[in-house]
C-alpha cells in the first residue's frame, strides 16, 4: 500500500515540484494512510478525510509539546488534494473524495518587519564574521533559508559584486547585486573564518563544527545573536528577508525590482511587504 507514496513522490518530481515539496507532501500522505489503515485507495470516502482533518487538530506534535499549526494542517489538505487529483488522472479512482469538501483557510499571521534601527542593533551585536555574513545573507541579500542552505562558494563573486541564487523557490534563478560593504563582509568571512575549518565541501557557510550550515544551524545562530542584542527570540531568518523587502519599498524602489530581488513569481507575493511610512533605507 505504501509503495504508492514512493510513486507519488516520483510524480511530484516529474512535475517539477521543489525538493522540499517532494518530501513534505508524500510524508503527509503517509500519515494519512497510517491513520486510516486503508486496504485500498478506492475505498476512501469524503467522511474518512473529514475525520482525518478533525484528528489533525487534536494530534500532538511528534517532537515537543503542543499541536499542529493551522498552516501545517493546510499543508496536509493540500497534499491530499494533489494526491487524489493524481489518482483520478491515472484512473486509479473514479471519484475524487476531496473534491466535495471545503476546509478552513489558515489565518495569515501578521509579521511586523524590523525597523532599520533594530537591524542596526543586530549588526552591532554581531561579533564574528560568520554572524555578519549570516545577517547579510538574510537581510542585505534577502535570501530564503533554503537558499542560504544551498548557497555555494562559487555562487558568490566578490569582485563582480554579485551573488547567484541557482535554485530558488520553484527552481527560479536570480542574480543579487552586492554593495561594497556586503561583498567585503562576505569575503572577510570566507578568508578569516571559513578558511580555518577542515572542510572539503563547497557550501558557502559553515557551522561551529566546520560543517555545512543547515536550516536549524542558521536559526540557532540567529537566536544566539538575538540574545546578545537583547531582542525578542521569535524573530526568524524570514523576518530579515521581510524587513529588507519592506525597507526597499519604503525607500522608493519599484515593486518590480523588489519582486526580482526576492525571487517572487508574481507581484501579488511582493505586495504583502508594501507598507506606508517615511523610513529610508540605510545600506548596511
């Protein structure tokens, strides 16, 4: 029965879904199948999916305390929609049990961007080249966490003042111009700190153990910096990306430029960062 999960993952790969989605959606389907213990996909009815949906709200987290967020539950429902649409297309089922159901849309949390003064406080608290480089990747370059994880040494051109995002969201590529200060700071990290590690790989950023930085490593480094700066601990790397986008728009840069800078597919995604105000961008 669970071989279908592997087939679903292959289907997502053929369609060009990101590697993260290729892992997440099949994992959601596996949880659904384990919950229902179904003998065949054809026996699944809308009521089964409704019961699973209600159960997700009560299911405890697999790690730590608490329950699933509305956004995560929404991901489960999206996985089921894609999965059963695929099953219908292949002729494995004659009715899509999800098509007759409606689910509550997750509330969009309000993420207030950091002020320029707060950003300056963070940079002032950064004591190492690695901390400065991390701030520049997420704020000055506006990278997503997954993009920072995949960043390679060959992607950063110090003399040309360019940073290449080879595989952004939706596998879109883009080129980010670097200010002199950002380029110098990133180069200092490579020459003064990164070069001391016994690392033979090509990842741009390394953790304290001299290995390639992963997503949780970036979060831990930022949390440590927030403690030193005396700032609230719920700020994530995406807050920095959100903040530079807002600051750029407030400084008068066009929505189209900011869209390309962030790697958005459409302007609607960029418009959520638009804020009115008189702040002016200060290059860090």
